[in-house]
C-alpha cells in the first residue's frame, strides 16, 4: 500500500513555501521558479481556473502515460503569468483573512458581517481597480503580467547542467525538470483516485479517436437513422 504521509508532507511543504514567501518579500514568480514543490502547489491551487477544468483534468488523467500531453502545452506562459498575477494581487488580503478565520473559527463560506468588515480592515488588492475589485486591472498590474510572461518564456527556453556520473554533465531544459516533477506528483495516481486507471483512460481516448475516424469515413442518413458507406469506403 502506498505511503501517503510523505506525499502529503511534500504537498504541505509546497503550500507553506508558497505562502510564506510573502513574509520574506519574495515574489510569487521567483518562489515558483526556485522551488518545484511551490510550483506544484501553485498549479494544484489555481491551474484549473487558468486553463479550464476539462483541459486540466485531461492533463491529470493522461499526463503520466501520454508523452504528447505536456504541462507546458496545457498551461501556457500567459496562463501562468495571469495566475501568478491573481495570487500576487490578493495574497496579502487572503493571508490575513485566513489567519482571522482560523482565530475566530469562521469557515470559508461564512460571510463577514458589516461589523466584522469594519473590525478587520484587510489590505486591499494591489492591482485590481475599484473597492470591489471588479473594474479590471490597473496599468501596474497589466505591466507586471507582461513582465512575468516574458520571464516565464525565458525560463522555459533555458537549460541547466546536471551531473551524469562518469559521463560528465548533461544539459537539460529547466522547464522539463519542473514538468517531470509535477507529473510525478499530480498525474501518477489521479486515475486511481477517480476510479479510472491510466490504462483505462488511454483505451477510452483510443475508442473516441476510432469512433471519430469511423464517422469521418461514413455519412449519416438521418431519414433511415443509420450510417452509410462514404465515398470510396467499404463497410
């Protein structure tokens, strides 16, 4: 049986590193590019909102067995930059609110009363305009997102030398090292947790592709409610 204590410890370490970066003044971009655990926690926290639930779940279900499904293709540099901007924008507010809720034993879905809002005085969001944060991003936020996007693009192109025993150093793409770590942590057991093994997921995808190919080779007769031979295709 798999020991989940080490996996949970790694996950918790990633979230702790991610959120404690605020107290040390380290940006979200920097912490997620120097700690694979924090990067994995960041994706686990917000990737589904960045790329869409169906696309993210497909990556989790197929990423460990299908080399064509990569993290870099699933989460673009623009996706990642925007996700980091959202966290950078409100992490001071969210951190203080989380601390307050823990102290007051107030659950996340419980709304604050007017008196509590006056009492707490949580910091405002940094880059979203308007008191309710619904008026879009200000110029500083837009510029920060653009800067982070360029830095992420640069990181994804860079290579680092790794030791390879007696063969000497080998140059490896930095992003691929992070991608591999994320696949190992997030994709490996996703299928079993959802009562679907990676092999079953792969077979399901194969059946869908075969069905699509079959439909493309045949025409559907709506009057007779049946498939008929396509041009030049034998049934």
